[in-house]
């Protein structure tokens, strides 16, 4: 199983553009990647797996209270967290919105794997060091891109992830973003496990995971590759993914 660097090199190809999930890290030619990489090929046969991590959000990794266990902050009527991302070896984003006496406030967090994301279970003694170095190197590329694009710094280490909070001024119109989530029924969308199973198997796609709390209840659900799934619920989840992408495309000036 290749490390993150191997995934990145396949994505680079002849175009020389490093793609990590939905994020363009930069126009780096393959020869530049080889020159900057900490290691060449793996030292020998390596058996490895992804580190075991529980499903979480960038907000929680950054230090915000776990929404499943914590009560809402004083003056807050409701909170929603929408996480966009690919598999566990790719970078992800969490949008956090709160509504209360102070109005609607929003935060955007980015998080991605770093050293420790791959756990070597057998093979050459240097395999773990090799993959740790590659994962840390790729994490440094992502961190630099997030800093340049969204003022997302400094990155914090949280287990096998690094996480940062975007700092944009002025920020997006969070009230409008929340209104769009309301229009999509983000607070009432059912868990897809309770719906009819799709007729086809989708092997590659993006997940939208939602977690919400108001003064009366808490809920969470996740839709995998909703664009490829049938039914009105999947269409609403797909629209939330598109909304999240528009938030990610927002271009304000990083806060000083």
C-alpha cells in the first residue's frame, strides 16, 4: 500500500500539479517533488495500514468542545458542523456555524494526516521511518498551501492529524450560508442507513458529514458520494457538498 507521497505522485503525472483530495497544493513538477522528498523508494517490502482514528471534525481536533457530549455555549441557540472530505489519507475541511444572541458566527478548519498516519505491520525495519518522513513532508506541503490560501496558521498537531483555522477578513456571509443549510433541511436530513440501499456500488467519492445540536436535541449523519446516490435526501446532501465547495472557494484576504 503506497504512502501519501506515492498517491501524490500519481496525481502529479505529466501536468506537475499535486492534488490532495480537493486541494491544489501547487504547480510542482515531478522532478521537484523527487528533489524535495525526504526519501526515495521504500527500503524494502513494507506491510502497513492506516492508523485507527475515530471519525471526528476539524473543529473538535482544533479544541472546540465535542458536540456529541457538550452542551451549547451560553447564548447559543444552535450549532452545526459540516465536514467535507475524502478518505482517511486525504485532507478534509469542517465548517462550524453557531447562531445565538450574537448573531451567526462561522469558522472554517482544515485538517490532514501527518507522520503516524501509516502504521507499518511488517517488512523492513526502516519502513516506519520511511513512511513517517514521507507523510510529514506531504503534510508540510498542505500546511504551506493552507497558510497561503486561507491564512490557516499555525497548524496544530492532533494525533495523526494536523489542523488549522482559516483566518479570512472579511469572512464569508455566514448568515447566508446558514440560511442555505436551513433551506436544504440540514437539521432534519435522515441517516442514510435508514433509507433504501442504493442500486449501485460507488467505489470512489467524497463524503459530507453533518453534526448538529440545538437546545432540544443532537443529531449526526454522513452521506458518501451523494451525487451518485438516488433519492431526494442524497440530492440535498449533494447540494450541501456544493455549498461547502463554494465556501472553500471564498477568497478574502488573510487576517493580519
